[in-house]
C-alpha cells in the first residue's frame, strides 16, 4: 500500500487529502485494441503467408525453446503460438554503465531522458554481457553456393523500428542494416546472427511484439525466401514466494539528485536514523531477516525524505530460454506511474524519489522502465485519484492452476474500478499487452490511499496450492475487542504502549472504540470491500476458505471535506497485519499491533500468529507505529515502507503459461 502520491514528498499527509491512484481496466477484446491484444496472445500477424523453406540457406531461431538452434526448430518457425515460437529479449539494461544520470555541471536530466538510455538505445554490442542478451539466429551453411550468390536479412516493416539484427563478421557482432548483403563466402560457411528487441510491448496498436526476420537469397537473378518469427519476452513481475535478495528501506539523509550527480554511495552502509521510529523499524527488520535466514544487509535507497518505498517501483524481469533448461534474464525495475500533484512538471512528472533507481539500480543485467500518460500532469484526476498509480497498489498472485489455466509465474493484481479510481490507463494497458500474467483488478476505491496492500498479501504455505492470501478481517478485529470488553478489559487503552499524544484519539479505550461511529462505519465499509475482492479471487483463482488466512484489523471511516469526489473512505486505525512482507522463506514481517493483552500476549498478535501457524509461516513483528503507521493523515505499514529485490533462481518459465 502506500501513501505519498498525492501528498507532499516529506511524508506528511494533509487532513482530508487521502492517498490516491489511477487506472482504467483494459476493455473487452473488441475493436482495434481487442484485435491487437488478440495478436499479442496468439502471435498471429496479418499479411504474412507461410513460406516453405528454400533450397540452400535456411534461417533458424530457437522455435522449440530448448536453448539451442537446430534443425528441430524448423517446423512452424514462421508462426508463433503460446506453445512454440522463438523469443527475444528487450535489451534494456546498461551492461557497461554508460548511461548518464546527470547533464553538464550536474544539471538534472528530465525523466524521459533518464529512461531513454539503455543498451538497446545504441547500435553496438557493449561487451560480452550485452552479447549474451541477443537471441541467437542462424543462417545455415551452403558449401555449394555459386559465386555471386548474396542474401539480405531484414525485419518486416511493422517491426523494423523495434528490433536490431546483428551479424558475426570477422569475429565480432556488427549491426546488419536492411540494405546490407551477405557475401557468397559468408553463405557458404553459414552466418551467426543475434537479435535484440529495443523495448517491451507498450501499446499493441503500435507494436504487438512480433518480428518476422526475412532471409532473401539471390542466386543470379533467382530469389528464394525464408522467414522465422520471434516475439519479445514479456515483463514478468516478481511474486512473494520468491526469497528476498535485498530488502530496501529509505535513506532519508541522501537525496536522489546527489546520487544522480555522482556522489559515492554504498547502499549496504546503514544511514543515520533521522525519522521518528526509524531506528526501531530498521532494528526489527534486521531481526526478521536474520530469523528468515537472509543475512544480506538492508539495502538503502536515497529518497531525500520519502518514506514510502513500495510506492516508487515494482521489480520484474524478462527471460528467454538458455541451454540446459535455464533462463537467461534481464531484471527490470518498473517506476511508478505516480504523477505527483503540486510537484509534477513536464520535465519531471513522476515521483522524485523513484529516480534513484537509475543511478543505483540500473546497470549490468538490470534496466529501469517507466510508462505514464503525460496528459495527467496538472490534471484534476491526478490530484484526486493519482495515488492509485503508485506501485503499492500492485501485487502478484503467486503461481497457480485453476480450471485448466496454468499460471507458472502468477498473475498481476491491482486495485482499480475501471473508472477514475484506477491506475494510469497507459500503464495498465502496457501490463495487459504483455500477454502473460493476465492482470486482475479488484475494487480498492473504498480505501483512503486506494492500495491493495492495505488489506491483502501472500505468503508460502504447506498446502496443495503452495501459498495463502493474508487478508485483513475487520469483523474479527471488532470481535476480539468485544471479547476483551466482556472480560473486563473495556476500560483499557486501545493502543497499548503508545503515548496518548501519538494516537489519533488520546485516551480512547476498548469500550470507546466499540462505540465510536467512525470505527463502526469503517468496519462495515471495509468488510464489504474485502468480501468483494475475495469473490474475485475465488472466481479468478479458485481460492477457498482454506487458502485465506484472516488476520484481525480495525478500519476507521475518514473525515473528508464536503465536495471531495471520493466519500466513505477508510484506513487502518491500528497497524494492519495484512500489510506485511513475505520473506519467501516462511517468515512474515508484520507491523506490531499494540492492542491490549490477553493472557500476557497482545490480542491481535496472538490471533494472527495462530492463523498463520497453520500454514507453516512464522511472524516477525516490526515496530512501525512512529515510522509509518502514525505518519500523516492516513499512514502506512511495513509493506508500504519497504521494497524488495527477490531471487530469480527458482523461477518457472513464463512461456509454459496456459491461459
């Protein structure tokens, strides 16, 4: 979840200005967009009839996806289906770290200029690592080729601006321009080619992600033709069953501009805590990672005061088959499409703290991508609904199979209604255009911040599915408080161990909470919204009650100004245990609850631990009251204030998905 989209980057949330986000559901597959998305899913391109392989030279790619290019790849090579067809990587990393992050005299580069630089932005091979990012293509040898035989290899016109073809000449790979000819000598010995995609699919009406490489061989006036089809690999988002490689927290002592201008920065060195509660927050995260068997240090990220790490970006990857059943990958950090009200300009439209991804994370094997609608800069929808675009509103359903549909890398899930209470439509259009991890939207318009992580997360589990959904349950929360009151605890402070001045309602007791109208109404609103979301998960992913772990929560109806376009909004009144972080190793980092004790233990913490223990998951409690929960008007929790790079060592090939 998160908070700082429509609010000042300092982290304060003005009263009556709850967080937002924005997005529009992809329409049903009708009209031009529907036809374009159909092409993405099927690999069907108009106007390209199948061509029989010519005598002599044949062009081949890894059509059967075994990581090699052999004669076994010939059948069906000029078509592309979900089960068969060659793949190419979008070459969006920066293997030589050649991309600038600042202009002359340290001038800040506009967002679009920062994002435009990567290995696919030039026409040379930047070393061995860049070479490995090319999809292998081969032109077979014809030792009997007659003198004067030449050939060309070109991409079809629709994809020509989206791919580059390289040929091995004199021991190095060089760009093959459309008019360049392969000589008789080259054809006699065979030619090794490499292909890169210059980007992902952004809009299927502009490019559906396919390229036909056409080999034309000229034998003294007689021309034969062969072709092979490739598809660009999709963005695949990480999910919470993957073990954490680096857990990232905000470094408030360093600003993004400093790192962009070349300040030496070691993200493993812990900064001096400067925010209220920051030291305790970092201490408990470290303890939780140690408990999870993850010794890597906390990874610090320069934000200049922006607490909400989860709102800055989401981590994904792209991969193609490699030898031995492996995957060759490039990691992709996807910036939030969060256009910040009040601070966004044409040159700097997106959240400033997310820019640190370029100097800190972009490099060998890792690229940074951004996608947003520039028309949203300065618009009212950004002011009132922009927070829906923050990446705290996006997650990934872990892998599952349901009703014959197999999702080996899971599905993207996000909060949105399809109307104004939705993320940036150009961003979600890009997600749908990948053709895999088919996005699922659930309504989060009832939440003040509007983020799905305010009530939902996922952890590994010892069950047939391999995971469960951790879901906030406001009815359970009120029930536990009622039991406390019945057993004589009604007069105890609701927020145990917290100074009255640091609570929303100083002196509020358990009995007071049970009578408080905004908490009663908040429970009703939240329960209805969560039930609606769970119905979607049951229908789309087959979740049953055995796959849902309910943890106690307490939601409060927010007091928003009259005339504000969003009404009946709620937020977590106490730290939300569902807003935690799965380490991927059986330990769940959750915000400490601070509810009255029963039998010597925190009431909400006992209930959450009991519920998750049945799945094999242990909770490591993290103190976040001052650092995240009680910040601004709406606040956030552990998930909101962290981000993660996860291990890709155990991923399943995305191309085995059957939707």
